C-alpha cells in the first residue's frame, strides 16, 4: 500500500507538459543574391528588383539647401557636410526566427524564448548606388531545444 | 490546517546575439563605417544626430522567476514572490559626417544577470 502511494506521488510529480513554439517573421534572405551586391556599382532599383520592398527605409532628406549648418554643429571647428539631397540612405531587410520551449511540471515550470534575426542593411550614396552593406546571419545560432542545446 | 501547494516558475528570454567583436578593435578617428559593419555586422538601430550617425548594437536578456503558495482546493493564492531582471549588452558607435568613428561606448551587463 505504501509502495503504491509512493508510486502515485512520484507519478504526480513527474506528470508534465512540454510546449515548443516556433516563430517565423518574413522570409529568409537569399545569400546568393546578397553575394551579387557590389559597392559603387549596384543601384537602388537593382536592389529593389532582387530583394523586393525593404522592411525599413531611412528616408531622411536634407532639404535645408542653402541654410547655414554652423548653428547645428556641436563642436567648434567641425566642418559642415557637403549639402545634397538624399532620397533614401539605407534599406533594411530582416528575417526573424524565435524558438520557445516550456516544461510544465506540477510544482515547477520553466520556459524560455530566444529570438534571432538575419539582417541585411544597405547604404546608398547620393547617386543611388550601394555605398556599403552588411549582412548578419544569426538565426542558425538559435538553440533548437532550449537549454538542452544551448 | 489547509494544505498548501508550492510552485516555482523560471523564465528566460533572449533577444538578438552577443556582440561579435570588441570595441578595442576600433580606433577613434581612424576606423570607418565600413570597418564597423565588417566587424560587428548590421546594427540593431541606426540613429541620426546633427553631427553624424550612430550605430547601436544590442543583445538583451530577461530572467523571470516566481514562487507561489496556493490552496489546492479553493485556488486561493496565499503568497507570491516574483522577480524580473532585464539586462543588455549595448554598443554605440558615433560617426562624424564623413563616416569616421568619433567615439565608442559599451555596456556589458547581459551575462551579469543572477540565475534566480
């Protein structure tokens, strides 16, 4: 009788639920297409053709042509920039993934969520050509089964 | 005396990835935006200032733990203690108008979170 009670208590403690979740936002970035980007050569419209609309656009425009910059400079001696109109300075493309894991016991719960992104940021010069770009692929670093694979 | 059931919950949240390099790899007044992109990859955030841009790199961690004492029959929660901690590694690189690194600031706090 005592053994049975112990077994039931043990089973009750071990009764558990496990939750796994996966989050995917947007679509993976094509590394073959990224390899074709050339600084000073690839144009903005070519980027749009290859990658589609970006998730984020910096659309700052310097419209203060002819206005003196000196009042805006923070330090004496700083040189003002050459004034030019810039339609879009950079695009950002992002692919996000998140992995969630939770273990639900009767007396103890553990949960974790990890989100990582693949990011492509492309800077353009005043001629709408790629000035610089950076690609970071962090989604493969996601632990598949939470702390077990961390 | 009514029986009480104790329960414990632990949560972990991670956003982003740890920094790929150290600011020691950058030289103020010499390193360029291209160097920063090559070393650290795409920034989490790009900010504009009147005297140049700033790149922000962030790795964020959040730890949660709680302890509950509950009456299993009535469901009344007799006692709850919870603790939330959020820390991050943050690197900010300031550029001048020409894209040369003007100054760098870094905070390393993500790994200093207590376990519970």
